[in-house]
C-alpha cells in the first residue's frame, strides 16, 4: 500500500436493513462513499479486504450468551433484537460480522505499518453494544473489538478510544470500565439516549481514572468541544501514553442531524481529527483507526466524513 490512509468499505455494509424504513439506513453508506468519490479522496486511499470476524474474536468483548441470543434472533427472522432497540434483517449477522472484521483488518494494516491510519465506513454501528446486549442500532461493538484485538493479536499494551458521537458510547464504556489498559473518552449531548455518561463516571477498580465523560447541553459545538480535546483529553493522553488511538466517529454531532442537537461543522470535525492525530503522533507512532458510528442527515454525514478523512490523509 502506497497511501498513508486506508479505507475499510464494502458493499456488504449497505445490505443491513435493506428495504426497511429506518434512520440507520443503507443510504448512509452510499452517502459516505459518494462524498469521498466526489472529493477525489477514493483514489488516494488504500482499500482493505473484506474480513468476517471469527466467533472467538467476538468473545473478546461479548458474552457467548448474548452472541447466541443475537444470532438466534436474527436467523429466526425477528425484525429486532430481543435485547434492545436494534432493528435487524435476515442478513444482519453476516453484515455485522463483516463490519467488525473490517475494523480488525484496519487494525492489522495500521499496526503492521502498511498505512498510518484508517477509516472504516462500516454499518451497523457499534458503540452502544455492551458485553451482553445489542441496543441503539448496534449489534457488535466494532471499536471495542478493534481495541481488544490490537492488544491480544499484536501485543499492544494501551489503547485510547475517543468517541465524539452525539450519543454516549455506553457499550464501549461498560466493556472497559474496570480496565486500566483502555482509556475511553466521550463528548455527548446530555440529556439524550442512552442516559449514561455522567461526568462522575470515571472508571472503577483498576480502571479508575481511565474513563472521561463530557456531557454537554443541546446546542454545544466547537466552542465547547474543541477546548476539551486540547485542554483535557490531550493531557490525559500524555499521562496514559496510548500505543494506538481509535475514534468512534459519530457524525450525528454535526449541525442539522436528525437525532442530535450539537452544532459541529465540517471544519470542526477536521480540527478534532487533527487533535487525535496529534495524540497518535506523540505516543502511538501515528497509529489511528477511526470507525463510523452515527450520522443520520445524509448530506451532512457525507460532508463531515469527507472532512474527517481528508484530515486523516493530510
């Protein structure tokens, strides 16, 4: 690969919920890909192969009981998971497995030095999926699986996950809440689904101090969020010294989104991207893997994703 940035994208990601009226729709994938094409970015990005995650890899972050339940729900033709508010179609298990596997491929490419960073345009999203429950449109926790895989497969010690989705990444937080080897930071609208992410949720046990939450009111944007990255997240990263930085890149924190009321602009996403890239450069040899989460106004999703990827590829 000659490019410095890789793209995890596959037409299979548009098959989840195909034919179903839902805000988390296949057109989200189409919008991101069309945006990257129109911006001239696709030809600059290395492309990652399709990879379906293995059962043992799913168990890095999810309980066998949940995996059995989810698979049974999907394959029996239920329209939603019995564990929570996640619509499914008969192919969702395959698509979600490819989404999570695509993130693992991105982790491999970045850690092995074939590219500097990667963006995974996957769906369904993942950051609400807990160890034992799919919820909030999420089946498998893609970013959490990527972080744990980086540790188990590649021997990395510390991973930092930065979540700028408008919703709190409750699943990612839960999975690593008592784990000092994964630092989780989230900026999110409060109050809003799923109701977690208070500022006093900072980790527990050995993981005390490795969770950082910034609940912010509706209407928050650059003036509130960018300084948190510069004045709180960056010093925390300097103390933690991650070997890999991952981003839960939710673009529902952009102005005009259907499900959130933050006011970030495309320029703001580029600047937030540069902040996390700077952390990766200081501590992780530039290694960064970004994973698509939310973003439901198609035009805004496309332009924000373009701004993010363009910054990654600088």
